[in-house]
């Protein structure tokens, strides 16, 4: 119900008090210091969004991941984490100790898995905001990529 060129930030700006914390969440889970690199976290964001069939978030975060140098090799390297994210997104109550053990035995740390869980959880939330507001994918994310890479997701506290 927003215009056809709207993005998630347009939704957030309709009610900054309600949605402002979501900008901080995006910044924290995707770009602040963490065990997983921003590139890996963007790959996880795009993957989670693809599981939810959220085309806007899938395509935008594929562009953001690509801008950080992500390639199919990264998805292959992250396969154990992505399997965990898949189950967490599609059937969270079915996670068992073996799922955790599979990620750890593949060489990932508990903190890296925790970072992946945070991205997955955030994107299940973001995907529903996008889909609920009818946000459609864009043809080009180059301006968004430049803005995010230069200033981050939460620009409310940016100083010039």
C-alpha cells in the first residue's frame, strides 16, 4: 500500500518511533563487529529471505552481499550454517542438538552460529514487514548499496 518504488526504509519512516529500533537491529545484526563477517551475514540475510519468498529482501541483500565480495563459494562454505538457518526458519521447533553439533563440527564457533541465528531471526521479522506492506523488488539496488556501505543501516545517529 506504499508507492511502487518504496523500500523497507520508507515503511520505517512512516512511524520512526515504532520502526526506529528495527534500523538499529539491522545495523547490529548485519554490520557491527561480530564473529561472522558482514559479507557472511548478508549472505544469510538473503538466504533467509529466499526461504520466506521475500523477493525484495532476497534481491537487495544479494546485492549487498555481492558488493562485499560474496560469491557462490561463500554459500558453499556456509552450507552447514545455512542448513541450520533453513530449519530455524521453516521448522524452528524441530531443531535438535545434532543440528547444533553439525555446525560446530564443520568448524564454526558457537558465536558464529549465534550471529547467524540473530540474522535469521531479524530477517524473519523484516520479511514480514516487507511482505505485509507490499514492498516489491527493485530493478537496481546500486544507490542502496552505496548508501549502506558508506553509512550503514541506521543513519539516525550518523554524523557528517
